[in-house]
């Protein structure tokens, strides 16, 4: 299993890193759109059969058997946006409005769904909008710069790693035992501390010239709203990443499967790898749009 995870991770990095750092921006847009489209197919396949899914069969599926119409529509919408974006800016205020709506949705509806233990109520239209919004945020963050994109995603990665190790070391109180028994409040605390400490350190002590040029998220926050505001926003992003993670865990639990698919050996499906990015990337782009 470990060997599979390493091989898959290396293969993913071999695709993702050149598309972020070496290729034109539209290449990253196309690559990330392909991953989000696969995630759409996986998500639909986890819905109850009446909503277009077949969750029980998903447990043994290498690729999701259903959900491809939504995946195709998402890909078509993304390609259309890529073509438009080559020669046109977005209408004034559109990105801010869309990212704000998505952020409010996840802040309000995400915890409500978790509290009700209902992750399968989302229809395919809503799934498509949520994934398109995440993809658009990923693409537009790369338009700002590779560091802007990676620093936003790094908040999620640091939170996930810190939560795992602090939960293993100190975890006693379960965060959501009926949804994800392995997650603890101590893990959440570790994630918050790690992200805030590392983020503020980067925002405060990095080279100012380099920070102005590359615009990493912590520096944008500290410069724009100060240290207390930056700490609060970073904590909010961590909280949203946990909501996304728990939402997908609940979705899989209600579908009776372990992974969203078997597309990525050792890692499960694409949705398993991006669940925390779906609610967090829109708020990261919103921050850049408001504070740059």
C-alpha cells in the first residue's frame, strides 16, 4: 500500500508541478479541469440511486460508473471559460461575487449538512456549481501567480499534516465520531496552531521584496488586515478545510464505501484528495481579489 501511495504521488507531482511552474497558465487550467471533472463523476456516483448514482457498486469501481454527463458539462463549461479568458477579463465584480456566494454557502450550509448528518442532499446542479467554483478559483489563483496558488493550497496541506500528527500524539476527544472516528479536537487544535504560526512567520519575516513580487497568502493577509485579522482568517480557512473533509467522509459513509473511486492507487479517488480544497479555494481567491 505504501509503495502504491508513493508511486501515485510521484506520478501526480510529475504532472502537476510542471503545469504550475513551467507551462502557460491555460495548461494548468486544463489539467485542473480534468481532475475536477473526474471528481464530479465520483461525487455523483456516491449519491443515492434516484439521484443518478450507484454507490454500492462504487466500492469496487476503478472509475465511477455514472456521473459522466455532469463531468462532461463541467469540462465543457471550463473549456469555454478558458477560451474566453485568453482574450477577455471577467466583468467587474463577477469573481468577487461568485467567490463570496460560495464562501457563504460553505460557511452556512456545510456545518448544517454535517449537523443533520446529510451529505447526499446535493443535486447535480449544485455539485457542478461547487466544483466549477473550485476550479475557477484554482485557475484564477494561478493567473495571479504560482506562489499565490500554492500558498493557498499549502494552508490545507499543513492543516491536514498537523491534524494527523497532533491527533495521533494527543487525540482524546472525538470531533465527529459518527462521521469520521479518527478525527479529534486535539487534531483540530494542532492544525490551527501550525497554520497560524507558520503563516504569520512567513507573513512577518520573509524578504519584503520577494513577498511583494510573489504574493504568498500569509503576506497578503498580514499586509492587508494585520496580524490579528490574518490569524483569524487563516483559522477560518482551516475550519472550512475540515468541513470539506468531513462532508466527503459523511458522503462516503452514507454511500457505504471507503473511497470515492480507485482511480489513484493507494489514495482512493480524486474527490478523496481534493475534498478540503473545494470549500477553501474560493475563499482564498476572494481574499486576493479584495486585498491585492
